[in-house]
């Protein structure tokens, strides 16, 4: 499933599968595209661009955050982005909650975040993700 937020000339998209089985890795792709007619200069953070992925449960409670337990240098980064160009970021969620336990089956939402020079990071719209029961192997014989 793909969800995006569009600003004046930026479109920030998060893409995840519509559903996964319990225990499967979830590949999360974030894409920031310049959909405007002019080049822009992005104000990002980190020597390597800092980005975050947030997973919420069906009550809206935060289950997991990619950046938990990590530290990034708060180095401002100016990055040009030509009209029609985009940058992508990829992360993997192993379906663990903040304490390291396997999450349960159910509905989740995945949000991408890009910190910039403001106090509030740029956020994507939430992309829905369904975690379903584990696959059952067919009996042999």
C-alpha cells in the first residue's frame, strides 16, 4: 500500500505491502519527490540523511520507531532536488515492538518521517499494513 503527502512541490510517500504474515520482514520504502517545475533545496539532517519509520497499532499507539536507540549527528544538510527528481530511503521492520517482542496480528499504520531544519519533521500519510496469521505448511503425504 502506498500513501503520500503532497506539499507545494514535494510529495512524500511511504510504501509497504498490504499484508504480511506474522514474523515476516516488512520492507518500507520512503520516497521524496519534487513534483514542482523548479529545483528546490532540501534542508535535511545528518551526514547520511536521517529518516525515520514509525509503526502505529490500530489504537494509534506507537509500536516501533526505527530511530529508537540510535544517535545521529545533528548536522544540517542542504540537498538540491531538481524538478522531477526524487530520493528514496529503505528500512526493514522485523515486526518487533519497542521491547523486542513479536507484534500480534492486526491492523497497523506505517509513517515516514524526514527531519529538517524545523522542529516538526516532514511526515507521510499513514500507509495501512495488515499482519495476518502465520502460513501453515501443507501436511506431507
